[in-house]
C-alpha cells in the first residue's frame, strides 16, 4: 500500500511537470509573438515550429528533471532541495532545447522565446512543487500517508531522532517504538517493543517499513545483526551515526575493487565551488568598497579629529588552515589599550573605547575595512568569525572540533552571527552554527546570510 501511494505521488509529480512545461512553452511563444514585453522587429516565431517541438520539449524536460533529482520521492527531503533541483532542471532543459534547435538546423528560432520559457518554467515548477508538497505534508500531519518505523537503540542518537520525528510530523514517519537488546534503567521510560530478533516479526505483523539503527560504534556487531535478520524483509534500513568525532564532517562513499570506502569530506567548499565563492567575494566586496567609500572616508576623518593615533587597527587573527593574517578595523579604542590588560574580549561599556568607537562598535561600522581583507583574499564575506591566535590555542584544548572552523576562510559575517551568536556568547553554540555552515555551504547560503545581515540590521545587543 505504501509503495503504491509513493508511486502515485511520483506520477502526480510527473503529470504536473508535463503540464507546467506545456504551459510555460506556449506562454513563452505567446508573449514573444504578441510583443508584450519586447516589440517585434522581424518575422514572429513560427507557431508551427512551436507545436512541432512541444512533445520533444516535454520529453527533454522529463529527462532534465530526472537528472536534477526531482523524481526522488523520499520523506526526509527538504523543500530547499526541491528549489535547487528545479533550478538545475530548468537550466538543463533550456540547454537541451537549445542544442536540439542547433543540431536539427531549424530555420528560425527566438533566443528570447527560450529565455521566456526558462523563466516561466522555473516559476511554474516551483509553484507546482510548493503546492504539491504543502498538500502532501498537510495530509501527513493529519495522519494520512504515514508509515510506522522503529529505532534500534535507546541512547542519545535514538532519543534525538525520536524528538526530530515528533517535531517534523510532515515526514509521515510515525515512531512505533524502540528495539533494544540490553535495556537498562536509562531506557525504562521508553516504549521498547522488542529485541533485534523480534524485528522480522514486527516488520511482518505491524507493517514496519523503516528501521533506524541508532547504536554507538562500540555496538557495531548489533548493527550487523539488524542487517542480517532483515536480509529477507522489505523494510528499509537506515544507519544513524552518533559519534562526536564526525561532527564537523559529511560522509561520502566510494566503491573500489568490490569494497565500499566511507570517506569524510570536510565541506562542499572545494574545487570549482571555491572558485565560485572567490568570484562572489571579489565582486561584492569591490562593489561595496566603491559604494561605501564616502562613509568610510567620513569615519576616518572623525577618528582623526576625535582621538590621537592611526585610523585603522591591525590585529593578528587565525584564518584558513589556521594561518594568521592581519585583520583591519577602524580603531575604536584608545591608543595602546591592551598594554595594561593584555589580550581580553571586549565587554559591555568597555572603558577602553572612545565615544566614537562605542558608536562604531554598536553599529558594526568598525568592521567595514575588512572588505579590503576580503578583496586581498585573507577573508571571505561569509564564514566563521576569526579569533586571535592566543584565544585559538586556548579554545582548541577545551572545545572539541574547534579547529574545524579553519577549514574555510574567516568571514565578516556568518551563520552564527545572523542567528544572534556574536560577541560575548556561548563559544560552543557559535561553533555549532559555524560547523553547520561549513557542512552545508553553497553560494545561495552565502547570499542568504548576507541578506539576513542587512535585513536584521548591523546593530545588535551583543555588539560592543
């Protein structure tokens, strides 16, 4: 029954994609022929060609969407993955249609029409998927299209997974109970439905369709037993990794000579993605420097007029791969402020600040010179905030995985900062958000953080 429902959902998505492709293609031609947006200066596109190409365009769209993963129907998929797939699928569809027109040597086609088609297709695919997923998730929250699951284990990972399933009822994964071979007083409050040996019976009698193994590595033999007893069942088995040593990493697998190798990949921030991020940094920082140069000049003049000493303050910080660089800031404290105190964190109503410095820190305008660090390549616009070497040496000994922050360039703003974890806040919380950013980096994530930085304002209660 569950598999039939999933197949039905898949066919509905395919039908929706076919419909929106037809609508987008015909609408694009109509908009171009009518000259609504751009006047026609030559013969309009041929409607005969439009209708002749339509079946092939729909077929190419199906191929592109399949390649983009839009037909992978699974319950843990996030809608942002749908958005990324829709964008990739649309771009590939347009490229395939363009290649088709080129290689078949059509007598005439409009590149502007293809542009319209791409825009309309992307918008309609996102809209149709949003409606379909919203309806499906609403039904699952109401108890329809749910499947029972069990969790093997009763430890930290098992409890965390159970809380997540309850919190995200839109998945339709309904926890039936826990499987535990070694129950103890710590698991007495949990609903244990049996042992590993009982799994085949539960799958057969209770219709369990997914089994989550949430055991620590030291109980790996029990995980092997789960796979063994379910070898002849239809249940899907998922392995939940629970080890702090893997916290800052994502996993990938490689098959080599009949063996499966699990390797750790620190971040998507590598290869061509690193080039994309660098190009974004150069473009945005250079634009910001040009636009903000009058403001920075005014701040520099005010600093010179209100206090003695240099305009800029250079401080050694740790960046990519733990290498040090000198970070620029507008000087906000009196000259030689740390001679008496040594390296310390800034604090509320810090007596070392000048009155202008207090304003600059409160508004985060003292960070503007770091745009030059970004342009130079020492920093990125988005990334974990850099710390001083003396603090890094202290934190790396007391906070596990602290050095994983240095897998990417330090940033002017970051995921921790836009979520309120800046200034004198929990270092462990900031690290948690930094590691999330590292594992999930992509260009859109950077743009989202930059937007949130502006939208939520530079002024923050922890900026001092």
